[in-house]
């Protein structure tokens, strides 16, 4: 089972990003991991989940159980396709609603890919801080727009400004993953979701991959801007 320190050995992250991730998980930030196919989203989700206190109650929701948390208080739920007659389907949206009745401290959804998007955003907005999930997108900004698209596919009519306010209230951090030409998977940006201004997302890029050659990350922001991360920060100076 990979650990957070293994990510440094594989040059997926550096020490500063590791410290930030530990802080974000400890402060119960809602985290969205974004990336393309094969970029290591599930692997990173599993590692972030290992940073959660063993005293917390977790509910995981996946199509196929892949997460290996090793926590003493985990309820694992899996979706189920319909049978040949079209009956018996269990959707992720159904499981999220059931999970809310189990009094979880955090909900970990393997991937946001359909109508469950509204349910998971609602859960993040209603006292389940520290929840996590993944989504397919090319960058952090696209990840937010991808959530909007998925909400549109549900058939629900939500005003754009209201929807963006909902997404901003639900999410604290987006971690973007990319696959390099040499096959290495690495974090390409770490972005705080701050809010909206003039109906446009306001974000704060904390770290960005240095693409000028070699291995390294650029520190974009001196300090986090979000309330959760600014409050009593215990990070060492190396993180910022």
C-alpha cells in the first residue's frame, strides 16, 4: 500500500505540497482530485484517506472497491448495475443518501461522473467537512466547469450563479494530476476554491508544476486565502 512519503519518492509531489495536503486533510477541507485517465486519481485519493484520523467514521462509495484505508471505522458501499430485466440497480446517488443516515464524519466518493454530483455537493455543504472525491478534467478550472456540466445532465434547472455558489461552498481545494511524457504521474497544480466574483470562479493557486525542465514545483501564493486553511495554520515555513 502506497503512503504519502512514496509520492515524494516517485516525484509526484514535494515536501511543501505534502505538508499542505496533510494540513488540508487535518483541517477537514473538502478536496476534489482532478485529472485524466491513468493519472493516479484513485491512488492519491487512497493516500489522502490514510491521513484521516482513525477516530473518524468514514463511508466510502465506489463502483468497485479499490480504496484500502485500513481505518477501524469504515463502511464500504458499492454501486450495482441493473440485472438482465433492468431491476436491482443501486446508483451512487442512492448510496450517498443512505450514507447520510449512517452519521459519517466524512464521505469518500470514488468518482463523480453522473447524477450523484448534486448529492455529493449537498453532503459537503451539510456538515460533512473533509469529504473527498475525484473527477475527470484537464485542469482545476475545468474541474469546476465539469461539475457544472454534470449537474446539467441531471435535468435539474439551477441558475448559473446559484450553482457556482453551491460548488464554491462545497469545495475547498482542487488537486490536479497529470501524466508526463516520461510516464511519471505528478501534481500539476494545487488550487483553493475561494468563491465567485461577477459570476466567475475566484481561485488561489498555491502550487504549480515547474514545466521548464527537471523536477520541481513553484509556490504561487504566499499564504492560503480560504478560512479553513488560514485558521491556526500549523504548517512549517517550507510549505509557503
